[in-house]
């Protein structure tokens, strides 16, 4: 098992759990997870490959996840800019002025925000399974979930299979620990896509560990509330991003179909797009994908 140095850092009034691996003098890679997912969602295989490739690696629990503090969203609502400030605070807490930033899904949007609004903090940007941070998917999602056709010129909604899963998941029992774990594992299976193999045992171990680590597992759903807030800072043009950018997107992403990755790469000058055959939205429960993603990150950093 890969072990790192755990540390709590401050972001304003919040304490955030962090973990650093590798030589602190090596080039830093900051890993930013997606919506409602703890920092341990970055698998040990990927972390070890990055360390072996000559990097130090920092991962952390977002606010409202894992061992980091939770927020009363009704009293203190937050937005993408606040989550980006958390990421910057993690770098500050480890004495890192700038890092190679890698974000997946919502973490990819946080990475975009940093590259645009805190450019000196970002050496390079790698965005996995994400969408332009200024794209509001709400209307497209609403139509998809009510059976209406998509609107021309709009980035596509999730696939019908994902929509069906969300509707079924809302009806699934979650009265026991086993039922809650089973429901989460089913979600990870759908996010994996239907082409690459799915390591259910690895997914179940991750879900069990996530439940054990969470002070308030339900608090993580507040990321959805934060993600729905679209203010001017999110709508700023990505054409001003100067960091070398790699966009990695799965050809079988059920949440953000490939057009989202294509649109993101088109908006950032010089960005390179890698569409991975068979890959879904979250690739890390597909055997071999962690090593492949790590290689892409190392080649880009």
C-alpha cells in the first residue's frame, strides 16, 4: 500500500485533510477529485506511478467530504470559486507556489478556474472527464429527465442509461449500511461505462472506506448545490488560460458525452484532446486505466 504524509491545512475557517507522497523537492502534482468524492478516489496505483515518475503528489478531501470539515450550506453557501480557494489553500499548506494541476469532473472545473483566475499557481493543467466550467448543464439535464428532446447547439445531456440509473437510484432502499454501499457501487458501475471491465471488488472497497472516513456522508451532496451556482467568474472566457492543457475524455462517458471534452479543448488555446476508447466517466475501476492515466499526466507535466 502506498503511504503518504497526512496533514490538515486551513482554508479560511475550514480544516481540510491532505496527504502528500514522494519527495517534497520533486515537481508537485495536485490531484482534485470530482463531485462528492473524497481524495482517496485517486487510486494508489496512479499515485505510485506519478511518484515513481519523479513527482510529489498531493491529494485532499474537499470540504464536505471525508475527514475535511463540513459546512452548513443554508447558512454559508459556497460556489466553485470557494472550492478553488480550498485547492489553493492546500498548496499553501504544503508550501507549494505552483503545481501541475490534475482534476476530474468537478475537479476539472476547479482546475479550469485556477488556471484562469489564479494562473501563477498552475504549471500545467490536465482535465479528465469534464466540461467547460461556464457550461450550465441544468436545462439539458432537466429536458433529459423529463423525456424531452435536446436543443440544437447545446452540449448533450447524460446518456439514457445514466438517466435511467439516476431515476432508479432515487427509488432504491438505503435504510441499511449494506443498501447504501450497494447503491454507491451501482453508481460507480454505471459511471465506468459499458465497454471496459469493471472491478467491483475495488469499487466496493473504496465505497466502504469512504463511508468509514466520512464524518457526515450526506454533506457531500452539497457539492451539487455548489455546482449549480453560475456566477461571472465561471462564465469568463477560457481563451485566457495560458497553462499548457491536456483534456482527457472517455469515448463512453455516460455523464458528459465526448462533445463536452471537445468543447473544452476548443476553448483553451493550444489544448490537446485525448479521447480514450472505451473509457467512461470515472476510469479508475477499470483495470489498467490508472497506469494509463498516470502516463498521460507524466507525459504532459
